[in-house]
C-alpha cells in the first residue's frame, strides 16, 4: 500500500480561556503576566478544608458558545474529579466534566477549496486550568507558577470528522472568529488563552474502523497545528506501509526541528478515575435564563458576511476579510454608516489602515483612529476637499500622531484648491514657464499633459484639484475646441 491508500482522521480538542474577571471556583483574578504565585488562594491551591464556589459567569459564557455552535444544552450538568499527579496540579485532580457535560451535539461547517464539510462537535464543557512549569536552563530543576490554576477553560471537542490538515486549520480559524464575536474569549494564543490538542490516526480508505491515534500537544499556533498534522500523517503512513504498528500515545510538536516526539502513552478515561465532585451541586439552568442567552446572541461572522455581500455590495472575498475579526467588521459598519460608501470604506480598511495596525501589532480598536476619522477623510475626498493621495498621507499622519484629520488639514493647509480662477492663475504661470510642453500638448503628445499637471500640482504644493487642472490646461491649449 502507498500513503494515498490511507485516509487521515482528525479530531480536535480546543481549550479557550473564558473572559471572566475571576477564576472558576474562587475569587482570584485572571490577570495575565502577574508575578508568579500572586494570583492564588487556599481554594485554587487545594489546601485542606476549602470549598469551591462555581463562577456563574463562566457557565453562562459556555452556554452562549454552545448555542452559537448549535449544541444541545444539558438539562442537568455536573462536575467531576479527573485524577492524575503532576507538579502543576496542586490538588492532584482537575475539576472537569465527564459523563454529563454542559452541552453536546453541535456542528461547524468549514470550506476548503470550495468543498464544504460538516465537523460535528461532540461536547463543550467547563474545566479548570492547571498551573505552569517554569524550566530554568541549566538549573537542574523546575519551578511552578500556580497563577493559572483554576482559570476557567471551555473545552470544545470535535468528533473525528476532519480529513486533512487544511480542514483542521480552517475549523480553528472559523471557531476563533466565532469566539471573538461572542466575546467569550480573547483567543490570545501567545498568552495561552486558546490552545489546541490534535488527535490523528490513519485507516485504509473505505474502512469503517478507526486506526490507532496519537495525540499531539504543544501546538501554539494554527500554523503549528497544520504542520504537526502533516508530519504525523506521513510518520504514521510510513510505519503502516512498513508493516509496523502505530502506538497510541501523546506526542509533542517540536517547532524547531519540525517533528513530533513521543511524550507518554495515551491515557484512557478509566486511568483518570473520574468520580462526581462532591463539593459542587449539579447545575440546572432555568428555561428563562436559556431564552435570555439565546435572544442576546450577536450577529455571527457567517451572517455578517452574507449581509456585507447582499446589502453593501462587497465581493465574497472582501466580505470574508472584513468579517474575519469582529472589531474590523464593526469598524467597517461604523464607517459605512457615516460615509455611505461601503466599497470605498472596505478598500481603505483592508489596504492602508490594516497594514498600519498590523505593522504596529495592535488591534484596530486600539489604534486611536476612530471610524468617524476615516469617514471624514473619505467624505473630504468625495467632496474634492482633498485628493485621494492626500487622503492616504492624512490617514498615516492621523494614525501616527492621534490628531484628527480636520486638524491636520487645517494645520498643513492641505485643503484642495477647487476655485477655478485661483487655479487658472497657477496654470497660466506654469504654461509660461514651459512653452515647449504646451507646443507638444497641442501637437498631440499625451505625455505633455501629465507633465504639465504635475507642474501645477508642484506649484500648488499638491493642493490643486487634478480634474479641474486637467480641464483648464485643455481650455488654454485648445481655446477653440
């Protein structure tokens, strides 16, 4: 058999840190970057005699996500203890959910090369995060920071429905966008707010039975997920073709060497000795609470894309780019409401503005350049107060300095000259200075027009309206025509 005779089967486990101010079972803050072991208390450290108290906001955010992904919400849900020993787990068990998760049976449709695939979501449940091991090079020991212990995580588990690394990548991109629109997580992978483990196995094409899977951890970007899955698919295919057995195990992705490495044998559910958490009561959400969450769901990326195409006339590509990030989509709508020029607004946002905020590595909402500022520039161009070229220079200066466009126009005298009599004086002066160019224009040499317009723009310090200048030059060159 060859590699093409095998089908790739992938399932994902995505952990998203919820946007709560406090931890899942105590009042400790969820601040990122605080000094080690300063955001802890007896509850999240698992000291004797303490009792956990559920964070209601975390439950509601998870329900919000489950509804957006079409999941059924459990009538009764409970927490369980997942037992394992590791230095970053002070209680020697993790409070998670096992047989009665908060939600189940949802789906998300992904598109790769115009082919749609439905990825079923097996469950979405709540659990607490563990601490963080800090490995000091050359020290011979590791330290533990327990600040993350007890941070509320939402785990989204898919069925093994994904058939390629491209599908896995697109699923994660689309899921991240939905989570951002819902404002349930900031999805910052660098801070550990969004993490993903990938399970992958191979089976002969046409077979119904799943192959032996490997779980890949240490994936800190969507690109890493794709690269690790591609590598692991090749590794498993080579093993099967050679007649060897694939071992069920957990493997780590080495982004430097671009390989997966064996970490430990993969645990089964019984290895964790799950049992119900005796210190937390089961949760039953009233119908009116669920109805309120459902009614408050925002417009999601798919619906916005459709609206931007049908109502604003954007291309499918432009709509996809604009709606990929919630902040950008909202920014676009705000600009469009003010200037009534959706296509122009989309071009400026996707081009110059996003290039500048990406260069600064900040979100569009943090750049200080408001939708009203961009709308002012676009309206000034539309009214011929400034040229498009001036507008781009104005945009950059406004973003860099924080000044309002109107202030910069006034301070620098950038307002475009549209008064014909004032411009005619400049045109006359330019023609007297360049008689040869005037002769060439009359002789039909088109390049002369560009030269003369350029000279007028130079003489007016770039403030002349090019269209009016063009007309005035023609009148002077061809007074009878």
